[in-house]
C-alpha cells in the first residue's frame, strides 16, 4: 500500500487501531502521511500498550531511515522500533530530493533552521525570490505553531515536525508542518464561541481571524493561502483534529476525517 | 530630523513575533537616544526575509510608541517577497 495525502483517510482503519500503528503493509509514504504518522505516534507515546509496527517492505524501511524517522521514534519513546530502524543499511534510493523529518521543540531551534531552508529550496530548483517566498511560508507556519500553543501543549511532546519532498520531474514540492498542539478549534473557540467543529474553525482561521483575544493578528495564514495558490499555483491542506480543509484555485473543499492530535498543514507548490 | 532603522542590523531573516517585539525595544533605545526625531525610516535593504508575524509586531510596535512621527519604509523594492509582505499587511 502506498500511503499518501489522497488515500490516507480511506486507509486509516487499516493502519491505526487502539494504540497500535501498523505500517506492516505500507510500501511508501509521502510527506503528508509521514507527518500524520508523527502525530498519531505522538498521541500514543505515553500509553503503556503503545505499539508501532514497521513496514515489511525493504524500500519503505529504507525510506523511513533516509528520512531519519528512527531519530524521531527515539525522541518520542519508541526505543525498540527506533533501534530496529537505525540498524538498516540504506542504499541511495532515488534522485528525488527530500527534507528529512525534523522536530523543533523550541521556537529558537526552528528559527535557526530558516537559513537552511532557503538553500534547500534553491537546491530543489527554486530561484532566489521563490526560495525566500517558500521559506517565508515555512517561517509563518512555524510561528503559528509556537504562538498558538504557548503554555498550552496537551501532552509532554511539543514543538513542530517538518518534512518535505521535491518531485523534480513534476517540478513540485510538498512541505508538511505538523504540531501536537491544541488545534484550530482549541485556539479559536474562546474568541469565537459560535464555532461548532474543527472544519468551521479552520475556515475561520483561513479568513484571517485569530484566537488571541485583544490582539490584531491573523494575517499570516491568509498570506500563506494567497501565496501558495496565486504565486505558486499550488494548494494548501489543513488537517486539525477531525477537520480537513483543502484550498486551491477552485475554492475550498472540506471533510470530517479521522482525529489527529493537533494540526498539520501542507503546502504544495510548483516551480519553473 | 530623520532617523533610519536598518533592519539588517537585526538579521537577514526576521521571523517571529518575540523577535519583532525585542527589535521594537531596541529601536526605542535608538530613537529615544536621538534628538528632534520627526521621521522614522524603516530600511529593509539587504534583508532576505521578513515574515508577516515579525513585520506586524515590529511596525505595530513602532507605530504605537511613535504615533506622532512620520513612519516610512525604504529599501524593499529589490526584494519582491518583502514588498509583497508589506503590501499584504497594508503597510505600503
């Protein structure tokens, strides 16, 4: 099974049951499904009966190793699985370029990495202006993670997870940022008590509204949406708790899907 | 007199709200240490990235403390991303 942003919701019951995450039959993962795994595992990290089954497929294992998923597993307490994955010897898989999975616990760690992202985007094929613009998108997404969860992280796992992939033949880049935080609804419900669910909260946030009462904020996500669609001809996907919203040039689509801890946002951009 | 705040002195990549707030405090020291300041010029020359969060925090802070002064932006025209960010926040 190739797990990706288009099919992960329909395959969810095959990979997650109780406190078990089973990737046994998974042959590949894209950035969106990688960050989904991070958040599903983060939610179960403190459970006594937690279980993570690694893929049987060698290519999938090599990919996870290449993405440094073993480091992430170790950080959140899946030591046995981390050890097993770290022992795998990996060949060079492909010429596709990836952003290995990173976990930044603190805003200062995240900020220090932004200069790296500029160079990464240039290496992916973006010109300087577009590399600056794409890095601004990541910067703003990271800012949202730390600003909206400050003092409010639901578990002892905090910060943001980032991964990405450059599909050089299609001249397409997918970057996904996730956080095990309070989610859009959690952030907005005090300021907007009329909100009824996660989808409504995400759409409220995309409209430039903020949950930080008494402060004039909210431009960041609006700008992320605008630039992704109008400057990069791309699309923006947001999954927060049970809500999923996808925005592109054709408008907004939404759905109620499986629940994650916190929020994940992906921007997909195209370049010349 | 006119005082120029060169943002490159704060960094090439200007990102978070906490950093923007800290920069306002430093800018206050610079401005208050000068006499007869009428105009404050915020110079983006040589800066690579200013995210909306930083920009909002910095410009709002300067405007709050120096509401009677003329505040202008310069040095952004050779960086289309900074120009777009300024426009998106209705600063220019």
